[in-house]
């Protein structure tokens, strides 16, 4: 078993060269299995049972794919503690923009490896596998490390991670800590912003523009509703998190009608709420209240239908946990340093459903993902693996004595 820097580079090249859009991850997951076996891991597949996730958790993925599964690699003794989970997704977005080189042909220039999914987040996956293997190889790993490599994260799905969470809960196994290896430039994030996206269909009554009084303009209704939805951010009882971007309401799409001479009968509206952990328990009710009050003020012939596109919930972890200091120390950083993560991750499921303290830390710059010529610095990938090698044998965890319930 050799998982040195050359192995990391080769493994990342192999993984980035494989197309893995959400719903089409199987070839990449098969490569992950090979990498885990090369690194001395015990490997298993966790099937995604959509019916079980829907019935047990009310969870529906926007990704249409059958026979989906996650891959889990283990290092250390089964049942040993502390039990640490390293999590990451293998799916990517579709390539956007004008790439100077083909997105599935990784190339290394001045120490940077480019390619679709290189930073988001195949680099984090490779570093997690290498770090876990090297920690086990030191002979000092007394606990258990599991690396979860999951499908279906990019579209706000999360079914791969939820399947892993469900497996752990059914087995009565709750990890002591989870680290999601999303790109943070190796900073330790203790909070994640939330994102809830909705599609609304507003209906009116069609008429000729010269007889507008006989109709009810759905576009104008939608614009009025959009203004009401945007007022959510100004509610005086909202509590902001100092590490996260400001809460906001973004009207991302609006369209309806057939032309200037027709009173529009229908208008479609898409809106995204960026929200903080303190908003998590009230946002759904807040939005419902806004829509109900708006509807009550309209002509009875007006209508509105609401459909949720995704809800990537926020979370926060106590930054004073010893694990935060231990991970920072392993990275060579100030023990008390921590940031907020300004994007979504499956950490929401590890924290919110599994009930495990969750951090986000991985190689790559979040500002360089979901864009043309995505790239990650190989030195940073190796540094993450080396930090995990130091951290995992001594993760700063005080073991719980009580059994999981």
C-alpha cells in the first residue's frame, strides 16, 4: 500500500477523467472502489432505497436515476472508537462556460490540476482516502474511520449521504465526528448557510390588452408576490450568523404571457431563500404565511401553486469543540480559527438527521468551482491528506459513555 503524493496525483487524474454527472456516477464510484482497495480499505456499497428514504424521512431527490448507491471504505477496527466519518460527493455539475481544455482531460500546469470536479470535490475524496489509509498505516489509529463517497449531491439531492445515514441509524452506530471534505482552502468551517428554492405558478385571467379590465394579469400578480416574498429578509425577528453571508431572497426566474397585447393568464416564478441556522425552524411557515396573506388580498380568480425545488438546510457546530482545535493544529493553523461555509453540502444530513457534530474542511477554492477551467492545487490536496493522517489518530474527541438511542 503506497498512498504518497504521487499516488494522490495519479488517483485524482484517474477520477477527474471519468464523467460523473448527478445520476450518472456509477463509473466513477467503481473507480473509487478500486482506489479504496489500493489504499487498504474494506469496501462496501450502500444502496439508495428511494422508497425507504421517502417514507422514513419525507425525502425526494430531484435526480432521476435507478440503482444508485454510495461507496464506503473503512480503516481501523469495526466497532472501535472514536468513530470518524469523512464524507464527500463524486457527482459534478455539467461543464459551464468556455473551457480552454476539455473538462474530462485533466492536465497539470504549475502544480494545479484542472478538470471538471477537480476541486468540487474529487480532490477532497482522494485526500480523505489517502489520509485514512496513512493514519491506519502509522499504527496509531485506535478508532475507526469511514470514508463515505456518495452520489446525488449537486442538485440538492443528498440521497447518497442520507442512505449512509439511514444505514448507520438502523445499525445503532452514530459517529463521534463527521468531516465533509468540500473545498474550503483547508480552513475549518463550523457553520453552513441554508438554501431553499421554490417554483411558483401564478394564474390569472387572459384577455386582450385593450380590454384589460376583463382580465387578470398573472405577470403583474407574480411581480407583486415577488415583492412580498423579498420582504422576508427584512423581518425584525431574524437572527444573523456572523460567519455566513447575509440572508437574502433572490428572484432567479420570472416569465409568462404571450406578448404585449395579451393579458397574461400564467406566470412562472422561481425564488431562492438564503437563510441562517436560526431561521431553519421558521422559514417554511414564514413563506407559507406570506403566500397565504398575499392570496387573501387578491381577486378570487387569482391562483398560486407552490413547489419546492430544494431545501439545503443550514447547520452550525460548536467551534469550541476540541475536535476543531485538533483539526486546526493538524493543518498548522490557529487552534481557534473557523469560518462559515457559503455553499451547500451534505453536512446538513450528518448534522441534522444523524445528530453528529459536523465540520467542513477540504482542498480547493470554492470560488473556482462550477465554472470553466476548474482546478485545484496538488500541494493543497497532499496537505489535506497529511493533516488527516495526523488528525485521525488523535481527533480531540471525548467519547460518549451512553449508548445510542
